[in-house]
C-alpha cells in the first residue's frame, strides 16, 4: 500500500465534481486501500478521492472512538438518499484544510446508499459523528468543503491563514 499526497486548499481538484465509478475493479480497490492507509497515517477519520487528486466517487471513513474496534468503511458511489429536517452541530476539520476547525450544522441523521467492494448496493443509516463524516466526505465528491457551510467571514479568514502558512512553508 502507498501513502498518497493529500491536496490542500486552494488546490482546484478540491473544487471539482468527481465522476461515478463503474464498479470495484482492481484499480479501484487499490485506490481505496491506499486512501485508507493515507487516512490512518494522517491521522484522519475520513478521506475522499478528490483529496488525493483522483476525481472518482470513492470515500473511506473510520469514525470509531479509541475505545471501539476500528470500523473501516470503503464506499463506491456513495449517495445521501434521505436526511432528517432535524439538525445537529458538530466541530469539523479536514485534512485538506490543516489546523482549522469549525462548528458545522448538518442534518442529524442520513441514509446513504453505496456500492461495496463486491459490487453490491448497500444502505447505511447513520447519526452523530458518522452522519456528519459521511456528509462531509460526500460533499468533497461534489467539490464542497466544510468551510462552505460556515460564515463567509470565517471562511475567508481560514483560507487566508492556510495560504499564508503554505507561503511560509515554501520559504
Ligand atoms: Ni475533508
């Protein structure tokens, strides 16, 4: 397995819409394995293919807590099919926006449909952290970042700080 480079804002690949995948080919399974390795190495709790420069509808997540067994999910073409009107607010961060966190309001509960590694369609209902994480990663596949869900003032401040940090790292 390979640890892939994680793209940071303002990389344009993070703003592109990823394309549907036909099924779990060897190539797709390798990308998902590498994405999982990259996510655990970061460490993070979710990663979308856009974040490693691949415009395919693939995500990996593991939202288990330290006390729980690892629960790695690899999803092909994930899609939110229902979401509640009830909203929840949770603090989010993103491996593509290092060192910045913000509270984000999203539907509390979602039902997601996706293709598993055997090419079968599965459904998953999630709430709490897993629900927010699924919505965050599926947003990535549509070129949407968590900072798009917060105030413009806060968003611009975060983008400015990350750009400044990147410039300083180059010196
Ligand atoms: Ni993210």
